[in-house]
C-alpha cells in the first residue's frame, strides 16, 4: 500500500488494525489533511494516484518475469 496524494493535497495513508494478540483485522486508508501534525511526515513518500497505479502495473508485469524465472529454477531443482 502506498501513501496517496490527492489533487487537493489530501494524503491517504495506509493503516492496519490489529487485535490485542497481533492478528490483522483489516487494512484501510486514513485521510491526512494539509496542516495536520503528521502531514509533513507522510508527504515526502506520497505518490499521486497515477504514480501509484503505474508502480502497481509495473510490479505486476515484472512479477510475471520473476515468477517464470522462479518456476524454471524450481523445475531444475526437482529434476536433480
């Protein structure tokens, strides 16, 4: 999940909710407005929605090649 910077400057910051014993309950985005105390902390690593989508798409495409390489490696290991 990425910190998303909207056109109006609002940041959507990913946040996870966990139970007391550490189990993941869910993931969500929390909106942080300019002027909020945490805004500057998150701004530096934020991406526009378009940049985030490009990264997701590129990761998926590159992941396909990585998966093929892994499966070929795994097949070679099973042959020996």
